[in-house]
C-alpha cells in the first residue's frame, strides 16, 4: 500500500503521546493523500494518549490530509463514544482582530465607565448627606463609628511613624542646604510649610487609599458577589445610606484627623532633628514655626485633607459596588480603588492649589 | 394563556397576589426568558421548576423586584413593581421576603443580628423586642442554638435556615426561595421543605419556591410552573403538571435524558473501511 502508516506503541499515555504526535506531524509534512494511524498494538491507553490522536486528526484536517484509524479496540471505541470527534476536530473559528477604533474603544470604555461611576456615586453621596435630613434620613452614626474605628484609629500608628520619620528626613534635607548660609533656623519654615501645605494631606490620603480605599472596594465587591447587597436592597435597606455614606464620611473624617496628627508629629520630628543636630532650641523652633505658618493655611490644609479622604472613600465604594465577575472582579476593583484613588488625590490637589493661588 | 388549569378562578383577580405579564429578558444576545405569563395566588405554595439554565433564578429576580425585565411587567397586589414610586417599592419590598441560594447573610453580623437587621432598620420597635422577635424566628427554623455564630461558621443547611428566618422577620405576605434544597443532603432538604410548608400553613404566607429538586417540589407544591428554554412549558395544579403528557415535561419529571445529541460514535467516520 502506498499510504504511510504510523504504528502506535503498546502504551499510549501521557508519557508516550508526544512521540506519536511528532510522528504524525512529520508524516503530514510529506503531504500524503491519506495517512493511517494503527492503534492495533496499543494495550493500555489514557485520555492524554487519545487526545494526541485527536490532535493528529485536527492537524491532518488542517493540512488537507485524510487520516484513518486502524485497529481500535473496544475500550477505545467506548472512550470515543463519550465525545464527538467531528465537533472536536472542527477548525477553530479564527477570531478576527478588531479594527483600531474598536480596540481603542475597548481600552477607553472601562476608564470612561469608571469615571462616570465615580461621578454618579459622588452625586448620590452628596445628595444623601445634604438632602437626607430633609427627607428625614440622617447619616448613620452607628455605622460611621465602626468605619472611623478602622480608617482613623487603625491607621494612627502607621501615620504617626511615617510622619515622625518624614519630619526628620525633611529637616535633614533642609539642614544640608541651609547650613551653607548659616540659616539653620529656617529648617522650621521648610518643614512646617511643606508638611502642612502638601506632604501632610498627601501622605495621609495615600495611606488611607492603601488601607481603607482597598478595604472598601474589596468588602463591597465581596458583598456584591455573595448577593449581600441584593439582600439588603430586598430588605428595604439602601446600601447608599447603610454602607456607602458612612464609609465616605468616615474616610473624610479620618483624613482630616490623621492629617492634623501627621502635621503635629512631623513638625515634632523636624524640631527634634533641629535640636539634636543643628543645635536649635525647641522654643526658637516653635517661635519660627509660628511666624511661618498662618491659620488660613491650616484651614485650607484641613479642607484639602477631608476632600482627599472623601475622594478615596467614594472611589473605593463606587468600584466595589460595580464588581461583576466574581473573585477576579473583586481583585481588579481593589487594585483600581488604590490606583484611581491616588490619582484622584493628585487631581484634587492640583485643583485646590490652582484655586488657592488664583484667589490670593 | 397558560394560566388555565382545572381550578381556574377566571375573573377573580383578587386571589392573585403576583402577576407576571409577558416577561422577557435579554442579556446581550442571549434570551433568558421569552414571554413568561403567570399568576401566583394568595396563600399557595407555588413552585418554579426547570432544568439548570432555563431562567428560574432570573424569573425570581424579576418577581421580587431586584431586576427589571427587558419587556413585560410584574404586579404585586395590583401595583406595577417596576413603575412604582420609590416609596411604594420600599413598601412592597417590606411585604416580600427573599431567601437567597447562598444565604447572602451579612458576614460581619452574627446570625441573630442578621435576622434582627430588617426589623431594626425598618421598624421603630424597641431593641429588646427586636431581638426577641429575631430569636423567635430563629427558633421557628430550628436555629436558635446558633444565634451567636457568624455566618462563616455555619453549614450550608444552617445558612439556608438562617436566610429563611431573616426572610420572614418582617412577617411578609410572600416569601421567595431560590433553590432552598440545592447542595443539601436529603434529610436537611426535607427539613427545609417542612419549614416552608409549616410557615405556609400557620401564617398563610404565599411561598414561591424555585427548585430543580423533584421530590421536594412534589412534597410542597400546590401549583407548579415548569420552565423550559425560558418559556412556560406547563402551569397548573401539582398533579396535573406531574401527569402532563408533553414529552419534554415527561422527560423532566421522569428524569430521562433528552434525545442523544451528536456525541456518540462519529469516530467511525475516521475508521478504515
């Protein structure tokens, strides 16, 4: 007979199937009209082995070669009766690569969608907090207290530690520069102004995004997945009032109070460095701080911190409630809550600084 | 319309608590429900049956107000659920209980707090009374001993019983059950069935049970609807549906495999002749 024949070894399982597939591939390259695979010698097989045979059939079909099997035992026929070989070897439909506009759309759409969700949630929360009392719906203080305990009290040690170290570092950086002109006393100005204007609110909000923005997104996302949100709605309990508003208020409050702690501790750190290394008395440092800082700056810093915190809270809740596809979705929402949260902090910061400078 | 059965109350609309008209659901290209009409009567145990993927859970979500249908309407006690004002919708929801397939208990609250939650949030009852009612409901489903546990430490059957206790916390007129016996052993499933029937008899609560569990459906149902491919294939009194001559209903009731699909011996085409 002129058609080539491949004979499978006595054992056709996951250890030997590679050889059979390689043999079939090699024969197919010679483009025979028909190829026989003889399984008559096989006395033991597993699904990997027969999977290799089916893979060979598919390759043959793609190459336009007719592949015929020989010597199938009854157990093999029984095995093949569980599947449809025709369906398995049908060529894959090649997914057409979408055109550039579609691809751009697929890339941009989730972002636009996320931004719209955040905007809508902001609107809903504002309505809830401002118009709620008119409709006799007050902020749930009991729920808010639970959240504050996590967001603010729980973050206190790490905030204090970061603030103290950053105070030291800023003082050190300032000292190196100012020493040249013998102007060490201005360490107080450098530390005080930079901490209160930017570093305090920013660092606090970033820690908050990492600790609480992620927590909110993961918690609400998991609640969506386990249908707890649907259950709440069904029981006539609005997730907005029961979960979202308390979380957002708690985040705003946490950023505000932690921001104050951060400012104070960082300035203490700066003062400690100035006293220990630059030999500036603590009284002198404090006096210098008093001239450098103004009450209005402090109020703006507080407003900034609270806005940052609320933004972090809103982003976490909005993305968490939007989770759709199971645990994968929860993970994605958590990541995005932190990334988008930090991004939004910077955007809000830019807006604040612009407004402040235009007004002054 | 497939509402016609031997005990049809034709014209006595007042005995219908829930009416679904031409419910159609589309998720993208896929059609889940395709023109479902049905009416649920006050005080009955109404069972929704059908194979996996036939649209049972989707129908349930439409009926209890969680998912607006693409087309069609649902009315509860004469009010159109998806055209209702927020206040009316809130009111209708409080008259409705829902026991989710996985329980959907709030993970941060104990079983007792979970059952107390709808009472605490929606009534002005003193906290002590709320807890007493919640304990009573837990006892009705035989779960008082687990009152102080967190949901994460409950077994599947206990979660479902806790979910039922929460669903009946506000003394609703109608309670929906999503697969109450799925994933349970036969004894626990029978206990759940027993709770459903008991609550129906004692309080006259209308029960709507979505299930693919045939013995359980037969044990509790007054009337049954069978959904196949998103359509009503049979609707009527339990025994009528159970003896329906439609071959596809027979296949389902008698647990026969549907006619062979294209799997089989088509490897023969590849054999040497």
